[in-house]
């Protein structure tokens, strides 16, 4: 079976992704990020990158923290998030930010679910520079990163490796991510892994391939060297709301 690019999962199987990816407490995560920011809830504006079904943006709005903007390249994901006000959803391919996101307009920018890994080092640096530009002074950038050490055992201790779900039509489905061993490339800290999706109303399982750059806070800090008005946290953060993940954080200081 020929593997399919992972972007096909986010497009043609957007509903399945939205259902099997409800494996975390989005409200608790967004509360923690707002607490880290320290601003006045109700007047904040958050930007969610690689948003998918925009669960973090929806939680941000539902908690009354302010307005949210979500960005993703898959129109099917925007359809899933439709109808949540004041949530604005923009279709755009990163690392460039769409012109609708103005300089100095955001208090918080988040890149959750390890999504920054879909960008190369140079692309990630370009995105972080764009994020620094759209943040207000005191604004916070948070990226959820893999702990690279977990890839040494092919993510075997990942408690969400296999997930079961039901689609909107009621069909049963399951996903295994990763499916089989993780393939680590020697150059550039790149992990290649297969994802197996099975849904009852499709004739056969689908195998997707996800290629992810294993960024670290140190590599991001190095990529952004010389960028003015940005202060990274002294070390990546581990917080209970993001179990098993590392958070890379920087603040706009002027």
C-alpha cells in the first residue's frame, strides 16, 4: 500500500481527525497559556497556528478570554470550526502570515499539537519572526514540541498511540500514530512516521506519512538569533496541562 501525504488526512478526512484528536483538555491548556501571559482576560486576542478544527481557539472564546483568529491551510478544517464567534478562521499556508493578521494585533500566538514540526528550521525561523511582528509588547508565543528523547523508542510509551472514535455518520474508526517504527533521518533531526487510519465506511485502511522536524527550544532560539525585542524562556517548560510535551516560549519585550 502506497503511503499518502499527511495533508490528505487533514483535508479529505478532516472529520475523522477532529474526532480522534480530542485527546486532551483544551480548556485547561488554554487557561494555562492565558495565565502564563498574565494579561486581562476578556480583552485578549489569540492567534492559533496550524489550527485544524481550532479547538484551542474555541476554548479561548468559550472561556471569555477575548477574540481568536485561527489559521490552517485546509478549508475542510475551517468548515468544522464554522459558527464560533468571535472566532475568525483564515485559510493560509504557513510560514507566511496572511495580511489580515496585522502587526501588533495579537496578545498570544500558539502553535499546538507539535505542528511546528511541519516546517524546516528556516521556515520555523521565518514564522517566529512573523509572529514576533504581530505580537503586542508583552505578548506571548507558545509552541508545543516533541521531547526528542521519546523517539528513541519509537514513541512506544505514548498513551494516545492508538485511538478509537466514531465519525459524524456513526461509522467506527481507529487511528494508530505512529504505525510501525519511527524512521529517524540523520540529517537535521527529522522523524518520518506512518499513520494508519481505518474507518468502517471506507473500503480499506489508509496509510499516511508524516515527516516532522524535531525542533527544540535551543534550535529555535538559535534560528532566531539577532531577532530584536524577543526574549526566550531560560529553558523549555514542562507543565501538567501538556503531558509528555515541551513548551518553547518567548515574549515580545518591546
